[in-house]
């Protein structure tokens, strides 16, 4: 019989970068599907910034170069489930300030509160105003791919992101994330 551990495995989070983006108003509402309602959201290209909040030029003890640049592409097929939780399935591309391309894919979970699914499915969702957007927390788990030797270190990291999504008059408008490496 195998003895169970009586301790946690050592872990920590290393801050990598932050992302702020606007969703395009040209979203696709695909409608009801088994288990929820499907929406395709797209970012407004070349307006989203990838940056280091503290303006650091390096990351971590090994001195990896900080990731700064622009999100040049992003799509998010969202499923708003019948249990009022939105599930993100994102693909995006970052162009760094020094010209490297970094692709990312990630899944995310966003609890929206009781009644969100019915409000969206029934066309009654008008939450949030420009002055006071409705705000939801989201947790994502990104991985990265690049052929840039400068940022190849990022392809070896499993990351987690903590963020907020803002909704204005029933439309998803903005998202902000802080991305960490799970070390």
C-alpha cells in the first residue's frame, strides 16, 4: 500500500506581464447549443497592449527579457453555460516591441452570477454602463509558442492569468489580465 503525502508540493507564481484589450463590436452570436449559448468574440487588432506593470526589462532570477508589445490578433469562442458560467477558448498572437511573434492558446472560466445565461439567451441582458460597467472575474491557463530565440523560454512555462472582463449594455467590451508562470 502506498502512503499518502502529508505535505504540499512547493510552488510559486512569477509575474510575467499584463494584457489590456478591447473586444470588437463585430461579434458573432451563434445561438443556443447543447449546454448553453455560443458567442465568438474578437479583439480590436493592434490596440491591445502587452506590458510589464512595473516596467521591468527582465523577468525572474534568470533575467529573461520582459514581454512587451501588441496583441495583433485574438478570437474567443465563448460558451455561456446554463449554470451561468462562461468558458473561454482563446487563440491570440502577440507581436513584441522587438518584432517577435508569440502565439497563445488558453481556456478560462468566468462565473457570471445567477440568471446570466437566461438574460443573454432571452435577449434581456443589458448589464453595465460606460460609467459603471458590469465586471466579472476570470481565470485563464495560457501556454505560448514562438520560434524567437529571445522568447523561447516562454514555451516551457505553464501559466495562469487572473483578470476581469467588463460588460457594457450587455456586450463584452474589455478584458484585463495579469499573467504568471507557475513555478
